[in-house]
């Protein structure tokens, strides 16, 4: 059975991915800063305490894994380059351990070729740059780290995330191209988990929405 190294398991989306991965029979190695926040007991779950910028902890999480899901992001008080720095540590550890598949999570503000943002998309990106420009810059920095690597990476991008139950249906496209402005975290988690084995979007940035 495939073993997943999971970063961001205590986050709102990461926790949903963790639950789905365990239910699907995957073995999961999760790096968390505070294990007590992860109230999950499962024989297929290994919890490693540490920070995503801690080389040793990241190495121990990735060792023995077949794929990596990097779903951590900035929260209040985070370093302004957390995603970039953490991604750099993860990529280096993957290369040392011979793990090639990496899936990360970002928002629609991160530009990709083929996007055709409509007025609401441009407004949202403008607000992001104005109110949290460092978050967008960090997302762009993490993408630059990925593009400079030889890994089979995918950056999953999402719009506004809802806490409502999933519908089991979603669209995958580009910003402004056959996509919407929101998605349930449940449905986003479903798509992220499919990317462990799906190679359709290798070295691409699919935008997933309701």
C-alpha cells in the first residue's frame, strides 16, 4: 500500500485529506508541531513531531514514503516565507530519499499559464496583494522552488473555501476557464487525494472549484 508523507494535517483541509487517506487504506506519516491537536488513532498513522523547516523532522517524515502532500500554509504569526522555506526543505529531503511525487496547495491568486481571470478574479487577486501581499509572494516563492526541481509536482489551486458538506462533484480547469469562485473543503480534499496516483497534472497548476 502507498505511504503518504503529509504536511499540514492539522489544518482545515489537511485534516480532511488525512481522514480520507486513512479511510482509503493509505499509510500516512504526518508531521505536526503539536501532536495533541491531531486527535486521531489509527494503526496506519505515524505522527512525527516537528516543524516543516526542521530538516531532521522532515527527513523522518519523508523516509519510507511514496508520495508527499504538502498542505501547510501561513497562519497568524508565521514567518513571511514559511511556504517557500518549508517547500525547499521538503524538496531537498525528497531528492535525498528518491521520492518524486509532490502535491502542494495554493490559492487562485497564484498565476498559471492559461488563466483567463474575469473581473471578480482580478478583484480578489488585487485584494490579496493589498491585504496579504506577503502570502501571495510566498506562494510564488514556493512555486519557484518546485519549478527549479526535477520532481513530479502538482500545485492544486482553489478559490474561496467553504465549510459546507461536499457534493462529490467539482470542476478542474484554469482561473476564469470553466471554474467557479468557491468550493467545499470536502470536495477539494477529495481531489487532492486523487493526485497521489493521478499524473494528469504533473508540473501543472489545476484550479479546482464547484
